[in-house]
C-alpha cells in the first residue's frame, strides 16, 4: 500500500509527460521557415518532464521500504477543513467566473479563501487584500495589457 502511495506522483508525472509529448508531435507545422519550429520548445519541456519524472521515480523506489509519514499530516488539525474548503471555493469560483466576470468572482474566491485561512479576526485585512489584488490584476490585464477578461 505504501509503495503505491510513494510511487503515485512519479508515475503521474511520467504518464503526463508521455501524453504531453504525444500531443506535442500533433502540432501543426509552420508554413514559413523551419516547419518543425513550433515543435521544439514544447518537446524540450516534455522531454525534461519525462526525465525528471523518471529520476523522481527511482528516488522514491529507493525509499520504498520507509514509511510514508507525510500523509499523516493531511488528516490532523485544520488541514482537512482547509483542503475541503479550498476545493469548495474553487468549484464556486469556476461556476461564478463566466457568470459574474473575473473581477467579482476573484474577489469572492480570494476573500473566502483568506477568511478560511486567516479567520474572521483579520476581516479587514482579508477584504482589503481580496479587493485590491483583484482590482490590480483586472486593471493590469484589461487596461494596461489590453487582454479581455470576462
């Protein structure tokens, strides 16, 4: 059981990199210059991820007899509440994003996340950070970079 837990992430990275590389070779060819030019950078990233995944796999394989202590922290203290709350807030954010737009959905998401992490005692800080960060991000993309946000 512990060996499967220990090897899950390296196997995930290896499988992801293989799928990424396969999809990379399906990119359209360039009509000007080198026809394979759009392929080089994504292929380098995929190969690098594959090599790192293989190295990670062998590092974890060497430790396969050791107990996995890191996962015990996931079920102690506030951690389960933080994980579940974050997942619920991410779901709400994805639901609201197209409906009410980037600015307001980001304020709600970030504010909710800050209240979960910091607590209600820091309410002013939570509200200020969520409003200022959301507005600055929206202004930077929408006005300065001319990127249309929903």
